[in-house]
């Protein structure tokens, strides 16, 4: 899984300006910086939700009609049109000073921020993302 904390982007940009670097950089964490499991476990820990994480085989997800990325934001098939999607080469950015904090820090701090702020409501003119409940129920009941 590749992601980046906005604070890490800001630090990279400000340091880059001070060092007068230029060029194109993939400013995201290195492939393997964390995993989907690591991200979701950090979410459970930070929120204290006690959620049970259930892992579903990629073939079952596809057969149930789950849409990669939009319905399951951290899932993309390892083959086909999404192959290599979360495997950008970030070595140039790392050599130029990009440092990505641990996913646990980003999740914890984001959760704390969400508790303090009034979050915007879903816009009516935008699609609702996430796995439709009927697909989720089908996948979970098939595993019982």
C-alpha cells in the first residue's frame, strides 16, 4: 500500500525549496511502507472500535461485483488493468529527502482531528464510495 501524509508532503516541499531542488518526484510512500492490513489495524487501534477485520479472497471480491478502488479504496487486483498501481518508484523522492511517517501516526492524528472537527456532509452531486451493503452481506455470509 502506498500513501502519504500531507505533513510529509509539506516538509518535503519546504525542504526542497530551501535546497533549491527541481524536477518531477513521486511523492508517496515506498511500496511496502505499510500494508492494507497495517492500515486497517491502525484504524481499529486508533478508534478503539473493536472491529473484526475479515479478509476476502480477491477472486471472491471480483465475483461478487466489488469494484476496486472506489468500493474498496485500498484494494486493487494484482493483475489486469490495476497491476502495479500501488508500486510507484519513489526512490528519487527518498533520495531528495522525503520521509514518510508510520501509518499508525497518520491514522491516530487523523482520528484525533476528526473528533475535533465538524466534517462535511456527502455532496448530493457526488457518488457515494464504499462497498454496497448487499455485496458486503453476500461476501460475509459466504464465509460463514
